[in-house]
């Protein structure tokens, strides 16, 4: 954050580069909040160097070039302002001593960014198609938030300062801490939270290491995978309901056995959701050895309470099992969740006779139904690959 602040003071064009979930957006957001708070605290100091900061975020790839910069109608000779043009003018005509940042959040594309070159060089002016020239004032900055610069020209890159954000510097542990801090203590005791913390440190690093050795359907960063795991854990444990009822007369109290079983399930179908079939056997062996405490350097934590009866059965792969929703402490196979009345007719063929109009449920359709229901009930984004 200090690096960005120092860059803002000497460069009016800055590129913040990093993969998704590397905290690029939070970087300038927290800096803006910090500068505004410091300015408020020192507003009576005439020698203060702190000034308030404000910013506006624009996604340049979500609109056409005319919507971004403006459109001059050749027939009526009317000018219609674009989003970037009007924002640029608004900030340029604002003479208050406050930092004003235009944040362009999206892929850097020559289609739209080449028109910014005059604003990024020493002339500091944006030239619009109607002949208007808007000069940047000394309190303005243009920030580009992107993950890659392979489409940007050297002329554009050479005009900007660079701030690189590496998601590995932050790591996934802040996500864990933030999640544990949000759990209501009425429902989840301090002991259970400590046990969850131990499970994270015991299982997640080893599983992430094994995932790196596996073939994946879609490659994701560790931050994405841990976020996916946390979302599944919260949805399966119904954490939102716990938070809503924490002040009620009868709040939900978490069973530690069920909580730890759900944690294992969230690792398998959240953290490991992108592992291809060919790599699942190797992960199955690794995961069973890990949970049994057979991997050197990953001994069972004292808070791990699952006995042999609560562990995933070894008669099939760990990916073949789901937690029983009706009986606590029990695992059963996905195929056992299928009932006799789950044969579904194809859309638009409800009146068709014969087996060709039926979808026969299998273990895969049972998984789809389960995760679709979870996603819809809790408002989660879901990608189905296949």
C-alpha cells in the first residue's frame, strides 16, 4: 500500500498488476480509506501532507468504445458523453485538494487504451472525438487494474508506473482467519473454533501440495480453491442461519463431530473440485494416509475427534461418499441418495411415452442435484464443466 501511495505522488498513470484475488481492488480501496481518515484527523494542521481520496471504478470492456469515450453524431452534430469522458471532466474541473483516482478495472486492450496515451504522457490531456481536450489536474491519477499486459503496447506500458501484487505474498490464511472470526460464538464454541484452526493447518497445506501434482479440469489459484472450500463449508453447515439466530432464545449449536466431517467433505468437493478423474485415485490414497496420520510432518492434531466409525469408508474412493443429512456421523455413497421417484422427464417431452423421455439418475446426476441445490439456496456461483 505504501508503494502505491509513493507511486501516486510521482506518477499520474499507474498499473496495478496481479492475478485475481491478489487484493488489487482492496489495495487502492484501503489506501483511499486510510488517507481520508488521516486527513480528517489532521484537518486543523495546516502543514499536513494527508489529503482525502476518492475514486471511481470503470470496466472498459463492459461497454463499447463510444460508450466509453463518447459519440459524435455526423448527421445531427450532437455529442453524447461517454462514461470515461464525463468522469475525466468531472475530476478535472474539481479543484479541491483531494486525490481523485479513475480506476479502469479490466483487461488492457489496444482497442480502448491507445486513446489514453495522451493522458498518460507528460501533456496529461484526454482528447475526445468532438475536439474537446480535457487537462488533468495535479490531484488526478489514472489507475489500471489488470492481470496481464500481453496486449498492451510498449508506448502505453512505458508511460505508467507499475505495482505488482502476488497472491502468494498474502496467502490463504487471511481467508481462514476472516472466516473463523465471523462464526457466532453462541453456536460454535471457542474450543471448536480452535479445532477448526488446527484442521486448516493440518489438512489444507498438504492437500494443496497434492493438488499441484494432479491433472486439473481448470487451473485455479490457491486463493480460489480455499474460497470455494469455505463457501461449501458455510453452505453445508448453514452458517448464515447460525448468524441470523445467534440472538434468539434457542440458537443453533454445532455438533463437533458433524462439523469435522463437513470439513472433510468441503475439502474433497471445494478444495479438490477441479481434479480430473485420472488423478483422483492418487489423491484418494494421499488423503486417507493424511487423515490417518501416516504422512510425516502432518500428525493428527489433538482436536481431531473423528473415530473409525466417522471416517470415510475405504470400500470406494473418498469422492464416492457424501455426509448423511438424516443421521449424524454417517457417510453413504452418492448413489444411495437416489430415490425411486427421481426419474425425471425431459423438458418439453412430459407427454411422451417410453424410456427415451426419461433421465435415469446416477451418482453424477445426484452430485449435480446436490450442488445445484446448495448453490441456489445460498446464492453461490457454480460452474459445471463437462
